[in-house]
């Protein structure tokens, strides 16, 4: 790929407070700038009875990046401090999407940094790998017996507060082939859909009724590739809305596409094997994010083909017309820079999601830097 | 009360860990305690293969942690990630597989080697020993030791297993010409010990890792 087009510095605010921008009910997502690797953190909505948010971590491909961010969120009073009763389980879920080193290199340090019950649950796909970082990760989990360890497959759903997490992949058919080399390691990836708020039931003196709030939806694609996504498309079909009286009387659950996303973290850093046109068309993401290095890096990611099909899915040119720039399509890269003379790196991407609306923030860090929450600059959409 | 899946593992203190023995993979020349493993020898695992490139996770040769039995790869600052051409890696590995009478096969992610004289060019490596089977068994043991508690001696008795497990699965001899050496794990990814054709009788065990 070519270096991403510089984003106009004039469209990035200065002096706004990122932490103040997020309401308690908002879903907040960080795609950390870790170069050719992945590290993500999701802040779940704060429950009214709670003083703090809980977090979900997905991958720690670089040592220190995620713990540093968590520590800053603790200092800022977003996540409960060590001596607070709500500290236990405040890292509600840690996910190692798959055991490639660029996704788990910092995992052991992350787990060891938070003993004493702060981490409630850990998921990995169950693909054993021989690299040192895998052994370190498993040993770190073993040192904390209170961490629930699980290997979810597609369709598994977990509710944490008002958020619902659906495991999209791997299919159990893929997991059953792990030990025969029948599944490529990227295709073992746990990809997730996180939705908040989930469907709720309101109870009062008049009985109970179900409410479906306008939710915010993240799809985190890990490194899943074509084979894995083919199972996802099969396992989660779109059932067209039925408007017949019979369907109404039966309260048939159709017309909801489980793959729709407000934010899509593109799988495998934009590898040409990581996404396909139909998948992105199904998701129709409002914001598309790619964890990458500026110029191809070690593996040539993101690939021109992947970029082209993502753009086509977001803006069909079948009937002609010119292609919009990535920023207008809301495709952002952790490797983005601004168009100032200094060509400042834009680094980690933060997204604040509220009832399907979203704000994109940039933190200006390089892969080896900590995320400075005070340095956040909000992206103003192009007119 | 919080339900715990397992008892926490407590590694030995640093004074004990420094005396930890090197990992000696079963079924390899390294299993002989008289075979020296040098401080410069490296544990090299293939993390991934992307087209013409292989990414290697390189670490000091591990020791066996005295109280948990896990592999300990030492300080992080002595580890590295190195990308090499697949062709060069394959050629270097094949050369020593031939001389060690090991099966020639394409390299794959999760292959494990002891490399003497490691450098970023595989052609310059002094020696390569393929210990993939033992490496994969160690990784599986790492997972299962985390997922469930170690059995109590009373359970071992109930299972009719000796605490020290050394016997091999008793299946038919593998036919190397027909596709290599089965690693003894079932098709479901569980270490259930089914042989490739005929299930062995009695309790099934694996070599120590």
C-alpha cells in the first residue's frame, strides 16, 4: 500500500477533553497504535449504580502499551483503583484473539500487572502455539486461579452489564481441526461483536416489556481470514424482514443483521486474505479502522486489494462515479499522519459511540509511546 | 466465594530458578543429559509464514521451572522476532535434518528448533535440531495445565496412572512414507490419546515434556 493520505490538521481539534466527551452510557473503543500488531481496549458503559466502568481488552501485541493505558484510566477515575471494591473484575474480560506473537507478546505482562482478582475472565481460541510468548501467557493465567479460562466458538454470547458480546469466530468446525494443522493459525482468531446497550427488559407494576435501545456495535475482526469469515457468513445469515401478519403474530425475529457494525476493526491489518466484499457490505460500518504501519512494513499490510474492496463496499462505483478519499469514507489507520509540515503521527484511535453516533479521536502516539489521554484530538468530519 | 478453576501455580523463587535445568526434549539427542546445551543456543519457533517470509520467535533455550514444570524462556531483553525467507530457512533446516536422519518435510508454523550460532541469516547457523514434536507437546501441556488443576495423587491412583508418565501411546507403527509421524492427539484437538487407527488399550499417556 501507499502511505495513507495525510489527514488535514485543521480537521483535528485542539484543547478538547477526551475523557469529558464520553458520557457514562457511551461505549468507548481504543485501537492502540502498536505498529504491525494489535492491541485494543473497550470501556463498557458505566452502570448507574456503579462508580466506574469495566473494560474488555482484546490482544496485547506490544509490552506495556495496554497496561499503561489501563493505569491512566485508573488514575483518571474511569476504572476503579486498586483499593476499591469495584476493582475486582474491573477488567471483565481479556481476549487473546489468537497466539501469533503480534497479538500476545505483551499478554503475560498485562495479566501479571493486575493480580488480586482485577481480571475476571480470559478467552483464547485454544490453539496451542510453541512460541515463548504463548508459554508466558499460559503461565501468567495459571498464577491467577480466579481468572475463568474459556475457549469460546461462534455463537457464544456473554453479557457484561448492559453490553452483549457475541463470538463470531472461530467456528467450532475450525477449532476441531486445530491440532491437525487443518486450520491456519489466523483462522483460529476469536472475532467479536460487542453491542451496548443490549436488549433489556423493563419491569414495573404493569408487568414487563422488552426494549431494544438504539445500540452501538463494534465488530473486532482479529486476524480472521477468508475461511473463517466464510463460516461467519454461514453461521450468522441475514434473515430478511418479514412483514406478513403471520410473522407479526409469531413475533418472528427477522430483519436484524447480527453482522451490522458501527465500527469495524479490519481483520489482519488489511491483509488481502483478511476481508471480502460481501462481508464488509453486510457490516456497512460507519467507521473502518486498520491497525498498520505507514509503509507496508514487514508483511506488506494493508494490501491494495483489501483497501480497494473495503472502499468499494462502502461506496459502490459499479455505476460510475469517482472514489472518495479514505477520510471521507471514514477509513482510518493507526499509521495516519496529519498534513502539517511536521507530519505529526496520529497514532492510537479512540471512538466514542453513543446510540449509533460516533466521535473519532486521535492521540498522536508512536508504537513505543504510551497513549496520552490528555493529548486527544477530535476528528471533525469532512464537510 | 469465588469458584476457582484450578489451584494457583506458584513458580519457584529466583534463587531456585537460577538452578533450573535446561529443557531436554524427549525423543531427541538432547534427552541425553551428557549432551551439552550452550548459553548461546536458541529456541527458535516459527510464529507464522506469510507467503515467502517466515517469522521466527527466538529466545534463549528454556529451562524447566522447578515447581511448575513449565518452560521458562528467561529475560525478555534476550528474545527477538526475526523474519527470514522461507526458502533459506527450509534449506538450512533440511540440511541438518538429513544429517540427523530426521524426516524431510515442509516447514510449518509452530515448528521448533534448537539453533546453535543463531544469526539473522539461516545459512550461517552452525547447527539446527528439529524438536517440533516435543515443542508441540510442551505447548499442549502448557494449555492443559492452565485450564484444569493438576491431579491429586489419589486421582492418579483412581485413574490407574503413575504420577510420572513416560510410556508412549501403543498404536500401530506410523508409516512415515504415508504422511509423517502422527503426534498422538485426537482429531478434536483434545489430547485424548487416540492412536491413528487402533485405540490403545488401557490408560494412555504421553512422554514427559
